[in-house]
């Protein structure tokens, strides 16, 4: 049985769920208006979804991705090193999004940083670069 192909399919699925969650988070952070009555409720709902869905998907992205890199003996390849740096940045961005929802749930009138308001766009840009690195392996 070809375990590599199954692991790759599971990794891609986890990436879809993770990136979809990050784009949703970014969209909510862009559209929420601090100080409005629904901001705290929406932030609480986003937090309830984000942890068990997006957060668990991120865990699987890392576990499966590192397993695939080990199976492919790619740790010395520069394309993978750049990709892993971008995934570390996306992971940190996800943590920042999660923190923003926690703060908004507790203090709905707290302003949302301009950086986090652009997090959906940043996620899409990083995903495009990662896809190029994985498929083309330019270096």
C-alpha cells in the first residue's frame, strides 16, 4: 500500500480546512466593527469554531507535513525550508487571529489592528507562494 499518497491527501485536506478557517477569521476581523452589540457574540462564535476546527487542522498540517518531508528526505531542500518558514508565519498569524477573537469576546469595543484586518489577504498570498514552492520546487 502506498502510504505516502494517503498521507499527502490527508495533508492537503488539512491544509484546505486550516486555510479556509484562516480566511474566514480574516474576513470576520475585516468586517467586525468594534463597539457594536454583535461584535462580542460573533467573536465568541468564531473562537468556538476556530479552536476545535482550524486549530486541530493546523496540528494535522504540521504532523502530516513533517512526516511527508521526512519520507521524501527534503529537509535539506531550500524550497522546503522557505515553505516551512512561511508555514511558521501562517501559524503565528493564526495565533494572532485567535488572540484577537479572545480579546474581542472580552472587550468588544477594543480596536482591531490593521495588520489583522488584512490577514485573509496575507493568508491567500502565502498560500499561493507555498503552492508554487511545493509544485515547482524552484530551488
